[in-house]
């Protein structure tokens, strides 16, 4: 429907390269998230996970830059010396 005429954005390129680099399900995958680097391993016999697909969503937020833009636009002013950083 005309999508092939659009220029690929950086997010699409990053996700495309990440999908190509994925390893077989038996090995660990390393994800870069706002909270640091996470190692994910599939358990074929598991019926549920504690965090579901949250690690992959966090990687999407980090790679796309959405998380950093959200933190920059955070309207909360912290005045206490014990207050956490906005990113926390």
C-alpha cells in the first residue's frame, strides 16, 4: 500500500539487526535495558515467567530512545537531598 516508498527509521533498522542476531532458544540472549544488561534464557518446560516479556519491552524502550525522552520530559521536581534521580 505504498509503505515501500518510506525511508526506514533508525528504530526499525536497530530492531531488524537485533532480530537477525538472535541466537537459538537454548542459548542466552543479552538485552540492553535502562536498568542495565539482562541475560534471558528460554525455559521450554516453564508455564509462566515472573516478568513475562518485560525485559524485551525494556530493551525496546532503551533502543528506541523513548525511555530517555520520557525521563527528560518528567515534570516532577525533586528538592530533597535524599530524593532519587529522575531516572529511578
